[in-house]
């Protein structure tokens, strides 16, 4: 069965008419097909099963607790960019060992919260951020796991406002800095 269909000219979501939903819940109304989300997740996981990746749902895409719970129930990991997203993911049932904290501008409070929740790792944008995580980890008596975000200087040939892989964008370390950044981080306490 398709999650989306038409029956007698009426749009249906998992067999329920959109008009009926609007009548019951009012508008505007956002309706998501749980079956569709699960099917797409399983399709992606199946296509990549030979390399056993951790597929992470980006909480910033939609932080609805039911959607997060749906992906958590399927074994998904989660990509978060704030302490609030960490809270929502954990509250919805996300496995803390499958949470990756990305994004620029993490506060010390958010870093400490994530360390205490023992997330999988932080995606780090700079050497200074690695040092900040190390300092927070030391104070919290925790170990912070990090992975540097590398900017490969590759043109994705997409709209210039969403392109993040070129050298002139602000995200990640350029290739030349990578080895030295990892050497520096390897000497930090609690990393």
C-alpha cells in the first residue's frame, strides 16, 4: 500500500482523508506518514548494509518528538546542533551512544551537558573548539570524543548559499591543517 493515495478524488495519508484530518484537527496541519519515514530509513539502511554505517537523522530538519522516536525505534543515530536538540532526542528515546553533536558555536554549558550524557562524539570545526571541549571534559571528569570536520575544497555545483565544501566557506578545517590539528588534539587532556 502506498502511504499517499487518492480515493474518490480525496487525498489520503495512510488511508485517512486529508479533509477529515483538517476537519478534526484544524488548519494549518502538518501530517507525516510514519510508514513512509520507516520505509525510507530501511531503504537507505539496506542500500548501505555492507558498510554498516551509523545513519543519523538531523534533528534540525524536524524536531518533532514522534518523528525522533520513530527513527530511534528503527535504530537511527542523531545529528544535533544544540543542547535543546540533545534534550529532545534523549526524551524521545534516542540512544546516547548514537548522538553526534555538530554545529558551530557550542556553548560550554551544552558541551558539558553532552559530555555528561556520554554522546558518541562532537564534530569539531577548529583547534580552539577541541581545546574548549577538552577543558569542559576535564572539569566534568569525562572523556570527550571528537572528530574534526574537514573542508575538502570540492565544489558541489549547487546554490552558492548552501554550498559548504569550498575553501572559502566557514565550515571545517582545510586539508593542510588536518594532520596538525589531530596531533594537537591527541595531546589534549580528556580527549
